[in-house]
């Protein structure tokens, strides 16, 4: 369909008649000239003829009539269904060497979609563009828009049936039984007096989001992952299948209730649930890693904060420490056998020495020892319970031998997960380098009953977790079954090694790693130097904080209100003083039609567009204002909570919402008057 709005540049580029085309048009008579010109340029632009007269905007008709020096009213005499129109279509097809599509062409198009396109793309709008482009490449005039829609939906149905049947054959009876258990809502523990008692399904439990950072949330996510692992789905179940397609099936499953899923045919039900379980497993694994990293950071941060609070009242930085130590040494050498009170205190007071000791305890090994003591107490009494659970469900790997000690340390922790021994066995090989931070080894060592220096298991576990967090953050260590923390080699194209130079050129990066690092270091040095030179001279910047590490910017002075803004507010309030936000939302949709971006996650839509539009606006209003769907439906006649909940689950998804927001923002920019609002940005519009 031709878009309704065309600016001058677009009209000139797409609807201007060339001299050779004008010669063809001038042969026609009266209004037929405009009609032929419309058919010609429309076919040249879209490789198909318009479906109906009303699909051509008036601005295009006016522009063509102007080129032909004819009054626009003559176009009303053109008969779209007459013999002339049919003859013009034949002439234009011959001109561009096109032919009419046949039944065999439609069948070939359907087979081509099933074999080459549908394994990677199933969005109807995208498929529609692909089909029309395919007809154009084959120089075939496409079938009607309604026939194209039926062709696409039929191909999707055929592909889905084949794909789901194929997936079902790969699932064992045990796997299907476990999936059925996930969808069960009947309480098996109910007694004979209350048969048929309902409970929340495991499927509903798997869909819940992770809670706040803490041990409870961590253990809950582990239970979810164990529940999915109990289904026993093979990791290669969907190997070779586009992740976009699996995501589509996963979203379809997530938007349906257990009752709706149970109503599907077995092939569709088990395929949807398999896609959900596999992708949800990846999401939960990522959530576990995020929680783990935040918990490890929290243990250290809280310990440091507690020790800093205890020391802040006692700590006092002593100035001139070098000179003080020189005077102490000089006095001690001069009187090596003298009494400290008579030799040292006259040179350096007792209070100064006390401050020196306090400073050392707050900055040196003693400080780290106290921090570690608090960390160990917190870890032992609370967080240590997560280690056996963590190592039982997650598998850590690394592609770099440098980080192999951390992997070995994790294997050691897993080996001793059920042990209550204080130390590791004497003959056990304990990875130290690359696991324990420099300067911490002495802190972690303990003396056993035999007088031997040994590493305490709890101390070692804390160090391993800290090292693991650092490696996970930079993906030096990755997790099997994760998505965000997956094998970094999977982030590269499969042909990266063969076309390395091409990819580097596309990224405008040098092939030599030293050159890349050198350029990056130079840019960072220049940025730091610029910051260093400009910060102290900037009156709007202050460096604050105990360690002088915080940067505070002076708040901007409020801009003066434009002269005409108050008048504009008054005029808007006078005209629309009783307009609600819901009315504004509805008016925006009437002008922009942003609700057209919300499509059902299912294979078909059974709600008429007018009803769906109303429910979408109510859902968006309820969610955006935090009013809630239950309160929304009580004030709207003819709408109930279940209908609104169904629309929210099936139609409102993150990607669709982003597209709708972008459409509204673009419409704002298009109508904005710069002399009133100024040159705004996307952020302002959002």
C-alpha cells in the first residue's frame, strides 16, 4: 500500500515522469493520462498495481496532473475496472518484462518460504515484504494482497506443523511427562475430603522474576534451574534452528496460561514448552551469575564499610612520618641501651606513636586482616550455604590457560562441598597463583595443631569466589548453558578466522593488538590530562569525600520561562481544561496509529481491531500510570479484567512497545514548531 504522506523531495524522486514516460502517457486521452501515469509509476515503485482507487493519496494525483498540465478533476473520469485499465496493465507488464503470477508460482513461493525464510523469520510484516521482493526479483506481478496474506499464513502453518512434529519425535515419554507436570495445577497432596484442590503450577513458578539480591533469591533461582533440568531436555534439541524462532515460541508459551497450553495439540504444546524451558534456563543461569557477583561484592563492601566505621573515630593521618622515623632511629642509635621513656619520648611524643600505630592498622596488613575477619564471619554464618548448590548446577569453563587455576580451584571446592574438615588434605594440590590476591596469602594462612602453616577452607573459598567474580565480569570464565555469560567464541561469526581482515575493516580497527592498545592508552591519557587540567579551574566542580574521590557538579541554574509559554499554557487549559490523559492517549493513537505495532504472540488474531485498540489503550494507560488493570476495568463499561489481562499478556511485549514509542516520538518531531519549542533531542521527546 502506498504511504499517505509524501514530502516534495519524495514526490520528485518517486513520481516524476521521465521524457520517455511522458511520451507513453501523452498518447492516452483525457483522464486516462493520469490513470496510466499512476499505474506506470506505481508499478515502477512497488512492482505491482494498486489494489483500489482509494489507495492513492491525493498529493500524488495532484503532482502527476501538474506534470501533465491537466486539471486534477479529470482523474475522476478514469475507470479502474474498464477495458482501458486492463489494457494499460498489460502494456506496463510488457514494458518491464513482467508476467502475471500463476497457481504454480504461488506454490513455489510457499515452498521457498518454508525452506529458506521461515526457519529464521516469522514476523508477518517482514514476510510480506520478503514475498513482494521475491516476486519482483522473479519479474512476476504478485497476487492480490489478500492472497499474499493467505499464502504467508498457510506457509507458516505448514512449517510450524512440520517443525513441531519433528520436535515431538525428539522428546522421550519421560520428557513429555515432566512437561505435563510443569503445567499441572491440581494439588496432588490434597486429601479425600477436598479433591480437585488447585495450586500454582511449576510453570508459573518458573516465570517469576528474581527477587532482591540475597541468599534467598539465589537459592530460589537454583530451585528453578533444577526444576528445568529435571525435564531432561537435550541442549542440542534446537541446534541449527534460529534463536529468533525459538524466542518467538518461548514468548508464545510465556503469554499463555497452563490451561491454554494444555488445550494445544501435543506437538505444539511440547514444542512451545521445550522452547520456553531451554531459553528460560539460559535466563535463570544469567540471573544466578548476576546474583552471585552482587553477593560477592556485597560481602566485601559491607565488611569494609563496617571496619571503616569502627576506625574512623580512631584514625588520624600522621604527617611527616619519614622525619619522625628518622628522629626515632637517630635517638635509638645515640642511646641504644637507654630507656624508651627517656630517649624516644622527648623526640617523639607518646601520642604521635599511638597515632602511627593506628594509621598502620587502618592502612596496612592489619586493616586487610580485620576486613577479612568480618567477611569470613558473614560468609560462614550465612552465604556459605550457596557454594554446594552453585557448583551442583553450574559448570564453569575458560578458553584461556591463564585462568585454569580458578577452574581447578572450583573443582576443588566441589570435591570438598560435603566435607566438614577445617583444612584440605595434606596431599591435595591447592591452586594459589591466579586465585589468591598478592599480599593476602599470609592473612589466609593458619597454624594447625602440628605447627604447620595451612590454608583454611573457608578463607580459600572466599578468595576463589572473589577471583571468579573478576573473571566472570570480563568473560575470561564463562558458564555452560548461559546466554549473557556464554562462551565468548560464540559471539564471533562462524567464519571469523577466514575473514578476520574483512571484519576488522568493517569495525575500523587495526589487526595488530599492540597498535589497538597503544591508541586506546593514548586516548585515555589525553582524556585524563584534559580532565586534570580543566577540573581545578572549573568553578562549578568540587572534589569532596573523605578520600577526596567524589566529584560534585554545581546544579544548573533554572532557565527562565519563555515569554509565550505562560500564554500557551493558558490557551491549552482554556480549550482542553477537562481533557484526561486517557483522552490524549486515544487522540495520539487516532493520529499516529501506534497500536498497530502490537501484534499477537499467537499465530492468529480473533479480536476485531476496534475492540483490540480499545483494550490496548486501557492496558497501556493502566500500566503507564500505575493505576493497574483491576482498577481500570471497573470504570469502563463492557470490559473486564480477564480480557485486559489477556491483551496485556498476548500483545504487549518489550520490542513492540519500543517500536510504538519510537513512532510517537517521530510524530512529535514531525509536527514540532522549532520557533516555539526549540531544537529538541530524542531524550526530550521521550
